[in-house]
């Protein structure tokens, strides 16, 4: 499954899963300086239960690491993932 990096405009970015023109998953953030404010995670019912949200978050985390950015969790999924695991400690804002 391919996750596509998208620039949505106004300093808003995303990784998305799009199949046959349908957005089946995405994680979005607003870039404020060197901080990615993680504000939304969505996975379609067609893909739920397959770990897609975690894979989207991991893609965004890799992007943060590659670009020397930090992540601030706002969306409930990212808040929960950050609280449950220390694998993101290096990029927490």
C-alpha cells in the first residue's frame, strides 16, 4: 500500500492512501516553524483493523526525522500513540 505525501496548501501537509480516486486514509499536520502539529488521522472503514493509522503515523514520523522536525500531537490518535509508546520520544515537541 502506497502512502502519498501531499502539500495541501497554507502550510498543511498529509500522507494519504488513495485507491481508485477515493481517499481511504490520511494523517495531516500544519507546519509551524520546525514543528508538525499533528491534527487529524482518518482511516476508512474499508481499511480499519489493518494498522493503517500506525503506518501513516510512522510515515509522518520518518518525514519528521528526515527533515529535523518535531511533532506535537493534537489529534486523539496521535496523542494516544505518543502516550503508549516511546518510539516517538526523539521527535516529540
